[in-house]
C-alpha cells in the first residue's frame, strides 16, 4: 500500500499553506463580488471578511518564514491539489457559482479540502513541528468551516421562510425628507 505524500519539513508545509491560503483568499474575494452582484450583501460581506482573514493568515505565514529560503516545489509535489483540491489544477477551470447557495457550498467544499489536508498532515507527518503547525492550521480551518455552515443554515432559513424573495421584491425605503 502506498503512502500519501505530505510535507516533510516546516518550510514545505509553509509553501503548501501559502498557496492554499492565497488561493482561498482570491476565491473569497471573487465570491464576495459575485454575491454582492446577486444582491446578497450579507453573504458578500461575510466572504469579504473571509478574504481578509485568509490574507491575514498568508501574511502571518510569510512573516513566520521571513529570511528563510523556502523550497521550490514542482507542480506534482503539490499533492493536495490532486487529493484535496481537484478544482485547483491549472488544467481545470475554477467553477463559477450560479447563485448564493452554490457559492457557499463551493466555499465549504474548499475549506473541507484544506482542513483535510492539514489534518492528514497533522496526523501522519514524521516531523513533530510539522504535525504541530498543521494541527494549528487545521483548527483554523475548522473554525472557518463552522462559520460557513452557519452562513449556509442562515441562508437556507431565509430562503425557507421566503424572506429573501420578499426582501428583493420590497422597494427600497426612502429617508424622510425635511421639507
């Protein structure tokens, strides 16, 4: 039985994590614009905040490795792309969501894949420091998963009770004039 290719060193984990976090950040920025265009401003605001958090995580990773030479990995060495994030392959275009629900589901799937990669690394990496850092990253992803699940539940509840359709049909309120 073959074994999974996992980051062997902390520097390799950082290279993988930087690419993952930057990819998630750009995805959330794209979803924020799309959902805002769809009129789901609350979901767009949440995606914008997630984009900010991913940028913050990338910035922290870069600060943590500042001054160290990071390894250059070949495309095949990003095994998480094959195992955890098949839509991240350059040969496959990223799926564009058609509605708010699909954007939330795609974001949830991307976070699940990232969390799975970090969890597998935390469980199976040989180096204790790599396991520890991967566990911390998996915990962050777990928190993001709970945020997305809450958004999905809230969005379903709005759709179920017809609130979203009523809000869209309701004309915008005007501020009282002071004449």
